[in-house]
C-alpha cells in the first residue's frame, strides 16, 4: 500500500512523558512528510497543539485539535473547520456541574474558561499554553457555542458515573470520550478525530484506506478504526488497542510511532 497520509496523536503517542519530541521522531516525520501528508491529531486546544506541531518543522500542516472539533493550520493559524456544543445545552450541563460539584472547564474561541481559580485544576496545566480566563457567574451562561467542555475527575468510578448521567440526559446532542488522565471530554455529537480526518481526506482526494494513524487513548479510537492501517503504542489504553490494527512493541517513551513509520518508509 502506498500510504498518502499519516495522522499522529501527540500526548502519550508522539510526545514523551516530559512533553518533548525526540530528535529521532522529528527526523523520521520530516522524512515521511516528503512522501505523504502529515496530520497532527490531538485533544489539545489549538494554540497548544500548534506550538507542539511547529517543533516538527513541517510548515503549515493541518492540526486536528479538540479531539476533532477544530481543524487548523500549524503556522498561519487559519481555522479550516470548527464545531461546538449548542450554547443552550452547554449552559444546562454547566448548571448540572455546579449543582453536583463537578470541576468543569469550558473552551470558547481557543480560551480556557472557568468560573474562578481552583487548586484542582493544577493537573491540567501541563497541557496548556495559556492561562485560564475566570468569568464568574457568566461562566454558566455562555453566549456562544463552546468548542468543548471538560470534566476533571481523578476518581474513575465517579468519572464514569458522570459520563452515564450526561449520556442519559444529553446523549442526543453531545458525546463523551476519555482522552487520558483525569479528563472527560464533552463534544458536539458526531465530533471525533476520525470524522475530522475523513473531512481532510475528502478535501485532498485521499481515501481513509490510504491513511495510517497512531494513537494511545479512547479519543484516538475513531481514527484508529477508520484508517487503512493504525497503530496503538505498547502502553496504550485498552480502547485504543482494541481499535487499532496493530499494537506496537514500543511505547511513546521508546519512539514507537516513529520507529514503525520508519519501517513503513523502508518498505516503499
């Protein structure tokens, strides 16, 4: 198969645990970019995703971010695709969060919004490139459609209970995905990395069967299922391993995706 596109997740896949990209991975991906399109596909917000993607030195490549809710270009910052949760539904979920004591972040126009500072949000800061905006009471009454909401809950059982509640009450409008760590991402129904990748494929005339993808968590499962070949890193979560066509023998710390990509380049 002549692969025409490679989609690569960031956190836990391409990035090492200290949030760096190895020189080896950068070199392999630059070599691959001479033969196929490279797309970064991440749950990060656009600003943060752009900064990491620019380290690869690939130019104005597409970045699927917010787990598929946005697609933009790494260098110019041009946004190609944008979807959000209807403001009315978002307001209802935010009010539920206040009632039940959930820590929820809202993302609006690439800004992180909270009602007030909280010590509990410290675990989120390693993924950020900017500080949160504190809105007070206005946080619970969004005037525009939030790109996504994130529930931060370290207890997995509580997190799953919140997910079940949201599915039961709002499942016709939103859907949830666990992107790793303590987070539960809430997006407009139909939003996913896989859907965004299909849209880019239509733009470029590339079929999903001509794509390869790399990931490590549930929020990667949609693209791991849709692409012609897909790889989960050795330390991926069960949902990613189940969706992938191949589980790599190496972890993100061992540059598993880049080493597999290098092997594929040699086979061509």
